C-alpha cells in the first residue's frame, strides 16, 4: 500500500469514526467468504457499518479523532480486525452473538459504547444486554404515559361518575337543610315564648 493509499484509508476510517457513538472492533478471522458475506448483509440490514481495516491504520485514524481517547482499545488491535459502527448500542453485540451460535467467530476485541470502553470478548453478553437510547426513551415514555393514560381514562369515565355522585349527593344535600330547619323553627319558637 502506497503512502497516498494509506492517507486515503485513514481518512475513510476517520470519516466513519467522526461522530460515532457506538464503535466495535471485532475479529472476523476464520469466517469463510460465504459467512463473511452473510455477516455483512445482516449488518447492513441492521444499519451497522462494517469495514475490515488494517490495525495500524485504524489506530492512526483513532489517534486523530478529537474528543475521544481510543487508546484503551489499541492493545486489542492484533490479527484481523473489522470496524463496526452503529447507532444502536447493542446491535453489533447482538449480531455477533447471532453468528456465535454456529461458530466461534466473530469475536469481540473491544468496543466504545455510551462513552465507556469494553475490552475483551467476555464483555459481549453485557454489551448485548445494554439498552439502546431508543429503548430507554421508550421505557421512560411508557412509564410517563401510564399515569397519564389512567387520568385520561378516569376523565373519559368521569361524566358517568359525576352524574352518579350528584344523584347520590342530592338527597344528602336536601336532607341537611331540612334537618336544620326544624331546629331553627324550634329555636325561634323558644325565643318567641321567652318574650
């Protein structure tokens, strides 16, 4: 690879990494052409960008990214490496897990997810169980909607309830003044006879 080709390759990797919030580096070594193609196809369907990269070029590109220090991942850059960029935190981990049901590979080398570094394949299950931002927002909205839905439901049923309470309350309201009236009449009678 010429120097110019390396510069172009580093720039391509930098473009992928520039605003990436979810970065995985996986080992695809051992996947034959058919499995590798299938892996890429499924990644594409899940909106995961996959790029097989040279470790030295990946490291140089990561060193040039401002705002994130990827140095914790560098020791894992050995052998065959595939860069995986996604919007959903757990999507690459789930994709890798799906393939691992049949083979040992792909293997997770390292990942940068939600501003945290994960080094080693032993973190794969934990990464697969991370809730994506969208899933967390959905859960929060669901929790917030639950009381609102109860209030709306109560308000929708309220006319029947108000009418029923008004009917029940009406005799009580009428009885109270009527009950006070004889006492008031008795008091006025007592005052009159005292004069």
